[in-house]
């Protein structure tokens, strides 16, 4: 037996998980386990303390940028030093609460209080410094609510948060037109950021669920070592019961028919001795049928198909899921560009009173380009579509002279983060904004103000950071799902292999026991019936004695079948010598038995192997040779038990007592398996002076 070590198996489990090295299933599994070894190198994330888990990095980044932009924009408001100091203190308090409060592990009511406190701080800051970037502080609070709370809590909280911001904005602007334009300018980036936060929250929650499932599966895998033993015993018992109902049951039926035929022959012979020869011949036919059924049973046990063992490749079923769900993908494809186009047209109408036809044409082209880019998977066409969309957004900005339309680049940013690999997306994320900024600064009279540039940076962070973290959570979840699937497949494969090995071991045990015990007894019954048939015409009473002895052997064989089916050992530790004498005494002077050494306290497995060796050797000698003497010697000395069976007449057939390697003897195979399982050896072959010798040597302790 060779042990195949799986990369997920612990040493205690590897000791159990031993299979024949020639097993094709395990050879394939070893190749498949290369993936397992690779996955084992994936290190788990460092675990922080339960009470020190601040807000996600994306929310911290958006809030920090929004507060910094608010403080920079407030420098142009001519605030008093006291008000400016209060503004800086409130922003610092907001940042401190964001980075230090373990909000992710608070109950929902505490999270709501925390978010309301942040909203109150934002409202106070907005009252003193009503700048445009402050809207993104409110947006960051909404993103936190989306990540932390269920939808039935974050939706009303977001509406309340919007009402506070909108009311304070109306008080600060004192103009409905300016208030409306601010809403239009903020609506599109807010929509993009909220959808990005929903994508991130969905991936985060699914990742946490998969991580919990992975921990449970890992615990189940760690408990597999103890479970395999119970599983092996259960599989052996089930196979034993199945064999008892099928193969053993058929053999017992054949023995029952033979015993009924023999009893009928004995009853008939008591009243009519003249019919004894005919009756014995009929019994021999029935016994021969029982022998043939036994051979068929042994062939089924030795060569029958074992349960198939699934491979890891077949067990793995991983779905090819995208970062966004199907509904969110529809939102990205149609809703986002439609909202941007409507807001662009609305802003143009609010500022100029008319909608430029050229702006409408560019909007239509942008929608077509966006949808076409979403539907293509070719990398060149995808990159060309992204560049074309950026140019169309630039054209809309230049035609309308409205810098807020540059926020339409969030559409391009979204596609870059969702469709392209990060190494390819980063140059576009840097190059496109810089190129657009340079062109706008050159082609427009006023260029871009500081506040507008700050709004662009904060908007990109509000959309890009959640999407980046969503991709990270998605990749981490896919790794966890792969590891989970591999663990589940490993458990299923090991379970199947242990069951198959248990079934094979039970079949081999039953084949050995049935052949060694029942086969030998049936051959003896057949020889006795042959002798009875020969004596029937000359000495009827001697023939009846042989027939009676045959029935006793048959009944003993039946009891042996029942004991084998129940996995009972036929011998105890102190019964070997008596059992050997009982085996050879019916054969008279044909067999000479010699026992030397301490044979009284051998292990039961060794006594069974010795008994089966003598039984098989004597049976084969009588079956295949015409010996004048069969010598049986059992010696226990120097830590070894040696059993030797020698017959003085070589077999007429080349098989040499059916023990040659070319023979199909199940007995030799069973004896060799017994000896090797105990660390011993088996030798058999013709002698130079004539005859045949079978020798089995088994090591034992304290002999």
C-alpha cells in the first residue's frame, strides 16, 4: 500500500487515506490536486479585532476628499477666522468618527445613530460653508448606509438625508433656478455613486457569506479524519449486507439444495440399498452444481466492478458570474447614459432657454456608442468605443459651454473599471481626464475653476473607489468559492474512494474466506461422494458412512458461510492446533501433521492464515495430484511462523496443483493477500526430487 498525500490532508488523515499505488483514480486525482496545492498558497486576509473595524476604505476615501474639497472651497467664501476654525474642527471630528468608530460591528440602531450624527455634522458644516463639494459628504453618508444597512433602512434614511441637504441648499442659494441647476449637476454623479455602492455592498455581503461557508467547510474537512473511519465501517457493513443477500444467499441456496438431495439419498438408501448408487450419483451432480456456483461467486467477487470514483474535475461546478448582476447590468447599459443625456439637455435648457440641435445629435451618438460598447467583447473595439465616448462628452461640453457635463466621463470610468483589466484601465483613467482637461482649458475662454476640478476628483472617487473595491470583493469571493468547491470536491472524492476501498476489502475478505473454507469443504464432499459412489456396489454400509460424513461436511460448510458472511473469525488464539488436527484427522494416514513451537497464543489473524494455508495446501494436493503422503509442518520460532505443505507426488498437470503463476487459482491469490497483509511471504513450486511445496512465512512478535 502506498499513501498518496493530498495537499489539504493533515497527517492524521493521510494515515487513513492509503490506496493501491496502481489506482488510476488516485493517479488522476494527484494530477488534479495541483490546483489544490496552488489554492493552498492563497493566504487568508489578516484578521482585525472585532471592535476595531472602521468604515470601508472606499467610504473613507470619498469622505476625506469631499471634506478636503469643502475646506478648500470655503477659502473663497471670506469666512471669519472663528467660523473657519469651527469648520475645520467639525471636519476633523467627522473624519475622526469615520476612521475610529467600529461601525461595521455595531447593531443597526447604533449604526443609524452614528449616521444621523454624521448627517448632523454635515448639516452644521453646510450651514457655515455652503459649498458644492459638501454634497459629496452627504453622498458618502448615503454610501455608508447602503453598505451597512438593509435596503428598508437605507432607503428612508437616504431620502431624509437628501431632504436635509436640499433644504439647506435652498436656504443658501435663495434662488430656485440655482437650486434646480445644482440638483441637475449633482444628480448624475450621485446616481452613479449610489449604483456603484449597491454593487460594492452586494459583493461584500456575498463575499462574507462565502467566507462563512468556507469556514464551515474547512471545519467539516478537519473533522473528516475521524469521519472516514466511521464511513469505512459503514460502507463495509452495507457491502456485507448486500453480499449476504446476493452472492452468499445464492451459495447458501446451492448448499441447501445439495443438503436436501443428500438427505433424500440417505432416507432412500435406508429402505432400498439397491438404489444407493443411482442416488449418490444424483447427489454428486447437485454438489457439482454447488461447486460451479461457488466458482461463479468467487469470480464475481474478484473481478466484479467497483463503484466509480468521481474526479475533482467532474465535481467542480463553478458558475461564471460577473461582478454585476443582470439587473444592474441593464441599469448600466441603459439607465446611466439616459440619465446623463436628460440632465445635459435639462441643464442646457435651464441656462440658455433652448436646446441646441448639435447637443441633441451628440447625445444620440453618445447613447449609440455607449450601447454598442457594452455589447462588444473585442478589446480593440471596446477601447475605441471608450475613446469615442470621451470625445463625444468633450464635444457636448464645448458646444454647451457647461463644465458640469464633463461629469459624463463617469460613464467612461465605469466601463473602464468593469470591462478592462486594471493594468490596461489605469493608463486610460489617467490619460483621458488629463487630455480632456487640457483641451477644455485651451478651447474654452474661462477654463475650469478650482471648485469644478475638485468636484470632478470627488465624483471620480465616489464612483471609482466603490467599483474598485467591488472588483476586489468579487475576486476574493471567486477565490473563496473555488477553494470551497475544491474542498467539497475533495471531501466527496475521498468519501467515494474510502467507500470503494471498503467495498473492495470486504469483497476480497469474503472471497478469501469462501474459497479457503467453503471451497475446501466442497472438494472434500465431492471426493467423499465419489468414494461413496464407488463403494455403493460393493459395500453399501461403507458408502452410507461416506454419505453421512459428506452431509456433516456440508453442514459445517453451511455454518462456515454464515460465519464468513457475519465476518466472524473461525479460530481463536488457542484453537489452532486442535483445529488443524480436526482438519487432517478425517484424511487418515494420507496427511502427517507436525506442530512445533509456541502456537497457543498467536494473534487470531495469524492463526486464521495458518489454518487457511494448511486447508488450501491439502485440498490442492488431493485435487491435482495423487499423493501417497501429504506432509504438513507448522513451526513457530525466532519471531516467525512457517507453514509448509508438501506432497510427495507431482501433479500430472503443468499447473502444479493449481499454484503456478499461470493458474487462475483464487486460493493462491487469497493466501498471498493474507500473507502480505501480515508482512509475510508465500512461496510455491515443484521440488527437485518430485512433488510440490507450499510455504507461507509470517512474522510475529514474542514467539
